[in-house]
């Protein structure tokens, strides 16, 4: 207990120190933005031709450094997303320090972010295919930091919904660029592992956000919800210095000899004509794979985004527990499941891939077929079925969604790149985000609307569980790869 207390005091002191510097956020953001532009001009803003690399060779230290650097960025992104849901009551029922709104309006705050995120994801992906991915990531981090800081400064519902919508601009540009950069480095048997390690930062951020109520309200920090957002805005822009120093666009070894199995991208392959939007879309939608992936990712997105936005409140309503109890319970266990699954699925998919080229699709397919029914069983009491489930049992069953989502996050970009022209991978991933996040925007609003109408939050989650089963079946119907 004494060690825990010491760690809590140390963490509280660190957060408090960062909060004291949060007023410098806008100044540092302006400096980082100027540095990003100057570095972009110096190193070239356009995508460079990638020399062929031997997929059997180790990707090198900078490939793994990139994963580590971006892990922190994606962790901060998802900390911010989850923090809003965790502090629902503090924001909506916080008296003079809060912002009065109905739960439907609170759902619209989340939906505003998701709508902008969805609409701009293909744009962010397309630009990440055309321009330096490091430059796109840096710009995204600067915008994220400023918007997170401004969230804490919001004084009305209209301001809050504006700034959360602006957050969608930042994050629409980050994920496609980051995953494309990582998979540029990792072209062989490490691709799923590298992707999985990066995506595990999502779950670390969501777990940390579960303690947002503690950071905001516990005497060790007692920042309040506003200063909590301002503090992490400062942390984000300060971390941009690390990104500038340690993240590089992959260049490859110009003198390396490779075998015939390697994928070569020549200077002609990155010409402006090849990157015309019409050419890119025609290439992506050649065959049925891309259309199927869009449907699958939307089906998976209903459950994932619902839990991110409404799971803490759902547990409060189902079991009568407090916000401080529900926050960690809602974010910790499902994200621990995601964390374990994203790493384990990456290992299994990479090993199985050596014997079966369809393995990276089969792994998430199996997980979704198992997880969907578990989620539906957990929500049976909300549908009026006379079955008594404890809090522990409910959390355990719903955490199976984490297993499915973790396996998907580890394999989606590798699966996508196996079915399309890899030059357009960021654009393709942006389109996938469009469908998933659009589904999330719909269910985020629907959760609040149904709640205001007296309908239990378990009803839309039950529907999402059924859609998870559909997603799992589709993975087995994708075009088969030989080998």
C-alpha cells in the first residue's frame, strides 16, 4: 500500500507539474508547426520512390524506432477520445464548471468528432500517399494538442462540439499515415507484429483514460475536467519534439540487392498521373475485396465505437456504480483484452501466414465469430430476458469484443495491402475509416437518443454484437490468396 501511495503521489506531482506548463501549449505548437514546415521543405514534401527491399531481411532499427515513437502518439490520441466518455457526468452535471446538456447532445459531441473524422479520413489517407508521412503525422499531432487544450477552455455546448469536431481533422490524418509508414518499413514477416505493437498504444491510451476521473477529482491531482484536457494538450505538443528527432520516412538501402519476390516502386510509380484520384479509386475497387472490407469494418465499428462512447455510462446504469468506479471498469478490462489480443494475434497471423497466405484474414474472422455471441449474451438482461448476470460476468463477456478488435487492429492493414496496390494503402485505410467511423457516429448519437427515450443502452450493443458475427463471416469470404 505504501509503494502504491508513493507512486500515486509521484504521478500526481508529475501531472500537476505538466498542468503548470499547460499555458505555454499554443506557443510551443506554433514553434513545432514552423519546424515541421522547414523540415518538410528541407527533406522534400512529396513521397519518394522506395527502393526494393528483401522481405526476408530484418527491417532494421529505425523500423522499430518508428513503431515506438508512434506508439506514444496513438496512445495520446485514444486517451483523449476515451477521456470525454469517462468524464461524462463531470462535464454534463458539473454545476458552474460543467456544460449543461442532455445525453443526446453529449452523444452529438462524440458524433461531431466522428463525422469529421469519417469525412476526412480518405483525404488524410490520400495526402499521406502523396506527401511525406512524417510531415502529415507532425501536423496531426500539433492540431491534436491545440484542440485537446481548447476542449478544456470550452465554455458552452457550441464551443465544445466545435472543438471536438476539429479533433476529427487531426485524427483523420494520423492513423492512415502512421500505419502506411510502419508497413512501408515492415514488408515481410514482421508486418502484423509491427502493426499490432503500434495499435496496442490505442488500448494503453484507453486504459489510462479510465483513470481520467481520478486525475480530475482525486486530491492527489484534483485538476478538474478542464485542466485535465489542457494538461494533456501540453504533453502532446511537447512530445512532438521527440517525433521530429526520432521519426523518419523510410528510405531503404539504395545499394541493396534483392530477389525477384521483392516489390519495386520506381520513380514512375510515384508520378502525379499514377496518383490521380480517379486512378487511385479505380485501382482500389478492382475486384470485390475493397468493398467487402468496407462492409466488414463498418460492422466491427458499431460495437467498438459504442463501447468507447457509452460503456462507462452503461455499467453505471446496469449496476448502479459511481462514475469513478465505472470508468476504470469500463476501460481497463476490455482494453487489456485488446492489448493481449493485438500482440497474440499478430504473432499467430505472422507465423500462420508463412504456411497460408490467407491467415491474416482468418485470425480476426475466428475471433469475431466467437466474440459476437458473447456480447449478445451479456446484454440479454437489457432485452428483458430473465437472466441474472453479475458485473464481473458482464465485463468478462463484453471484453471478448476486445479480443476481436485487437485481432482486427493487428491484421487489417496487412490484409488490406495484400488485396490492393500497396502504393495506395493510406488512401485505402482512410476509406475504411470512413465507413467504420460513420457507423460510430450513428451509434454514438443513437445511444444518447435511446437513453433519453428510456431505452436501455444494452439494446444497441446487442445489435452491434450481431453485426460482429456478420463481420467474422465476411473474413472467410474474402478472395483467397495462393500459397
